[in-house]
C-alpha cells in the first residue's frame, strides 16, 4: 500500500492495531503482503468477468462487473475503520457508566470519520 493510500485511510504499522498485534507475528514465511494486496485489488476490479470456458450467453446475462475505484475505497475505509475500532477499550465505572480508555501510544494518529 502506497503512502498516499495509507494516509487517506489512516493506516499505520500493523503493531498499532490491537486486532493485529495480539501475537506479535507480522510476517509469514513464503508470504508477500505487497503482492497479495495488489492481487486483491486486481480481483476486486476483475471479479466475475469473463472466463474463456464459460458459455457466452450466460456471461451476457449473469456476469458481475468488478468494483470501481469508489467501491474499492469504501471497502478499504471499512476495513480501516474496523482496525481502528479494535483499539477502543471500554470499561465500566463505579456508577455503571461505560468509559473509553485511550492508549497514549495510539492517540497521535489521525482517524477519519466515516460518513
């Protein structure tokens, strides 16, 4: 993911996110995250498009066109939001009210609101 995309969606290092840092394992042997990310974007763009072994009439009536750039951005924004929500820690106070605790390490990042 390029730096502009990271900035657009408020993405930072994996160890920042509680959902990702629970086991302190950020790499997997024989796995290239950059290539997998590009393959995912390509799949989002081309999903459901023609395959040479399908019936042409079926394709005309049933093919699903891939996601456009705005739809891909919405998916990335949703995933980013879920990662950030995982950093919110709730607790109960003495009067049964809910409290949110902020981790100082995690408050220096910009978080986008989703409209």
